[in-house]
C-alpha cells in the first residue's frame, strides 16, 4: 500500500534502483542536480503523452544540471527498453519491479512526478496532470538557486 507522498520542503526519500543496463542508480548520486522524478508505465497513455516534453526539457536543460529520472512501475525490462529505444528517449530510466519506491513516494496513479532541487529537497509534486515543456521550465526556474539557473 502506498504511503503518503513526501512533504514538499522535506528531503526526498532515497532511491536505489537498477537502470535498463542493470546498473544501480541512486537519487543521492544526483545531488547537486535538479531532478524530475517521474513514475510511469508503457501502458499509461498520459505517461506516454508527457514523455516527449520530458525529453525535450532534458535536451534543453541538462547542461544546467537538469536530470529526468523515470521510474517504471512493475513492467518487464525488455518491454520498457523497447519502448524507450523506439521513442528515442535518452534520460535515465530505472525499474521499480516490486513497486517499493512508488509506494514510498505515495504513488497511487500514473503519471506522478516530483521536482527535487539541487539540495535533495522535494519542491513540487504533480499527480495526474500532464507535464509540458513550459511547465517543466517554469518549475526548474522556480527552484534553481544556482548561478547557472535556467532563464526565460
């Protein structure tokens, strides 16, 4: 059963999941970056609809320290890898095979996203509504305190 989502303004719970190559990815390894943590599945139509905006945002903002960490829920790694390859996504994808991380983040429906700042603090959570390039850029601008912050 899902617990409550992390409170905005509190540290993001640690994540340690394997990517599509079997390498462990830890959220703490991304400290110092702005992380869009997105929970998704290949069968989720809204998830697939927002992924191009996530990719475009990643392409535009990664040089400023923006990272997309897409957490796939409960699916087969081969199916997920095929989906990612077919759609040309290059952001980080990790597998939550037992839904442990999604449950820790209080995810009960997809898509669900969290914006985590450079200090590892949850700044926003977005459940259900689609992310657009504009919304992602706005969130990053709002919570990026670094000198190389994203500008309009």
